[in-house]
C-alpha cells in the first residue's frame, strides 16, 4: 500500500457508533488516513433500503455518525468524509451497473441472503435492499478504490463488485473500472454485552462511543459472564465470557490480563473485580473520545459544513469516473 492507493470505507447511519465499530474498524481508519487517500462514506441512501418508513432516523444519524468519526480522530483534511446522497454520481453509476447484474446473482449473494433472513424479508424484500451490493459497487468504483476494509462476512460484496468491474470492462472494451481488494479486519468481532450475537442499538446490547461513565458502568455491571461462576471460589470459564472478550480487545496490559485469566479459571476471583478492571480500561480509552464528541456536538452546523465540503470533493472524483462510464456507454452526448 502506498500514498497513491485509494481506500473506501464507511457506515450506514442507522444509529450512533459503538465500541464494536471502534475496535473493529474506526481505529484502523485513523491509521490508514496517514498512509493513503481515504474516502469515508456515510451511506444514507443504503440506510433507507430498509428504513424507508423512517427517514428521520437516517437523517438524525448522519450527524451522529459524523461526530463519532471526528471524535475518534478522523481528520477531514486527511480523510474525505462523504454523505452518499450528496454525491448523485453514485446513484447514476448504480443505475448503469444494474443492467449488467442479474436478479439470480443478487439472490445468491450470501451476505444479502443472511441479512434478509435476519430482517425477516421474504419475497416482499424491498428492491433497493436486494440491489444494495450494486450500490456498494458504485461507491467503490466511483472513487476507484483499490482497497476496502471489511470483515469476512462482507467478502461476497467485494467479489460481486469485481464481477461488475470485469463484466463492464469486457462488455465495453475499455479498462474503465478498477478492481478492488479487501483489507480484512484483524480484530474478532465483539459480542453484545448480553453475549448474544453482535452489538446493536435495536438489541440494546451495545456500549456507544457517546455513553457517559455512569452508563458504561451500568452496562458493564449487567454484562454476561459465566453462569456457572456463582461463588467467588468457583472456577470460572474464559471461553464465551463477554467480559474477557472485551478485555482481550481493550486491555493493554496483556501479561497482567493472562495472570487474571489464570486466577479466574482457578477460582477465587469474583466477577465484580473483573468487571471493575474492564470499566477502567474502557473508560480510559473512551474518555478523550467522549470529550471531543461533546465539543463537536456544540456546533452541529459546523459538522454539517464539513460533510458538505467533503461531499463536494468526492463529487469531483466520482464525476471523473462517471464521465468515463458514460463515454463507454455512448452516452457522452
């Protein structure tokens, strides 16, 4: 990877960001902005594919996500932070790509299939939701991104994007679109505080970047541990214990953490002390983020101006790709 490489990453604004996002992707984005040209997309149009009946939710969370970005250290002078709907070139690219993707192929996408099942969609799935991998392909190719940071569950999206790239270039006899490669996350996905699946606002099992000390303390206090570890003297299990999963992610004293695990497994160490250690680790990491976020929240207008400026820069990049695509399609009248 070099400074000329382009990276595209981002989030759907369906809620404020939580520590799973932070440890899984946000920290890496802060590192990547020092090495390459990075576009960070707030995908509000994609958020509407399953929130069409609640546009207010998406609208409000664009600002929430932007403030989280700034609070963790994304610098708008180093990373171009973009609101998807403010770059209409991406929607036009999506329309052209839809003509070279079959319905059968979209239905076979394992990521989409899993998400459809999770959301309870059957044959009544919104067409926008079914086709959002094509919209993602437009985002990636629109900025000619070479790398896309993803988890393993998103690899089918990269595969489908590259299929579109290859088919377009082959069909129209021009090397217009650029293939991309995944940057796989090095961090295992954090479970929810209840130990059930991934974190989420709707499942009420997440610790958000904007949570204050009291809220964090309460959420850790209720966190799932080992149901068989009833007495302090009882041996405890590390595997499947949410507190230790969080400590693995956030505790910088790895030697001390291994000693703690051994004590817990032997018996003689209570959950209260382990949770206390986790609180100290989390609060130490999140306090400066929370403070910066509070400062940004005092002037939401300035945050929105930042988003508009970033989106304008992004339009310039996407317009170049769109012009090349339109020429290949003989639409350059």
